[in-house]
C-alpha cells in the first residue's frame, strides 16, 4: 500500500473523529444524530446528520471525503470547522487536496489540485 495513502487515511480519520467527538451545538435535540462512516477499503469517509427535527426528516452530509489516486478529495464540508485548513496543518500539500465541491473549471483558480 502506498505510504501517502495510508498517511492520508489516518489524517482524515483522525480529523473526522475529532469533529465527531466535539460537543453538539444543539444539546436539546435528542432526535438528531451524527454518524461517522469510515470505509477504509474504498477510502470513503463521511459524517452524516440524520434524524427528525420539528416533524421533518433530516438527512445531510456534514463532511464527505474520498481518497483517490493519492489525493484527498473534499466532496462536502458543510461546517466552519475548516477541514481543508486542518488537512494542511497536518502536513497535506495543497497539490494533494482536491476541492471536489468546486466545479472542475474553477479548480485551477483555487490554489489546490485540479484532480
């Protein structure tokens, strides 16, 4: 296994576990749950918020990160946690981070990898 993929996998898992272990911003809601999903075989990593709030179904990704071709693809970051900044602080080069939530034609202007 490629060393950088193993390193990146550990970094992503540690960051998502850190976020998942933070106290909830809404302690009164016991019908919402954040689920940490770690697929280390296929390198898909997510935190989902699921449950019910005010009689409505809640299901949305908080984070979705994939590792593809030796790069970290940030598919979704619906927080102010600054996942990308944390990846950089952990030693991941900008050239190994793809902002997948940006349109492919805009990625060359982000300062990060295009694919």
